[in-house]
């Protein structure tokens, strides 16, 4: 499981891990609107609030959280069949979801991607060009909270001050975990 603040580079790291390992990726469900170039079923499962709440209330979500006024969650059917088949699965989720997964699956390996500083994160979010100034401020507040609880919640903390180095560090962690004890 990989978590970290919005804009820290999680997707870039996950994409690199997926390209270099046989790991599968769990596509989350969300109630937010698709961004340009996002594809339903590939980037997210885009659902209505009513559909999401039904999935959650019927126990079909492995984890879920509200972030930025939208609901996000991991459908069980996106993860459990792969795990039961012996595959490793990456979840890209926020801290609230990570807590739920940790409670249900204490053996899950949890990595937190941290920015070098919140100022660096603010600069990354501004460069993306798809986030308002008010939303950046909100996301920075959430990032500060996420960073504060990361040490106690996650097994590994990776600082993304250089994307290639962060990718290498995550791959090194996963390689060591795959080695026989």
C-alpha cells in the first residue's frame, strides 16, 4: 500500500513499480469527476455518490474515505481475488483508508511517500495547473496532518526529493520483502 499527500508523486512511483514488477494495481472508486485524459476503469472507477454509498453500505469496500468533498475507496473485488491467487497488489490510498486496511490486514506492507517540505509540495501542486489556490491550501493542511501521523502508521517512509531515487528506494523495499527469510 502506498500513501502520501496529493501531488507528492505517488502515481509516478506506482507507475514505475508496475512497469518493473509483476505487481497488480487496485483501481479505486471515486465520486469525483474525471480529469482530462482519465479513463473509467483504468485510473478510477467513476461512480455517483449513491453508487458509492451502496457499495460501502453493502460491505463491498475494503476501505474508504472522504477527501476534498469526494468519496474514494477500494472495492474488495479489485483486490481480494488477486491476493487469493498469490499476487501482490498495490493500493494508492489516503491515511484514513490505510488505517482501515491496517486494522483488517495487519500483515499489509504500508509505505508513505513524503515530500521534502510542504513548500516543495505546494510548488508541485501549482505546477500541475489543475488545482485552485484555495484547494492547494486545503491540500497542504491535509498533507501536514498526514505527515504528522505517518511515522506511527506506516512501515516505511520514502522522501520524494528526487523521483528516480524515490522509485529506486520503493523498489528496494519491495525486493527485500520478496526475498525468502
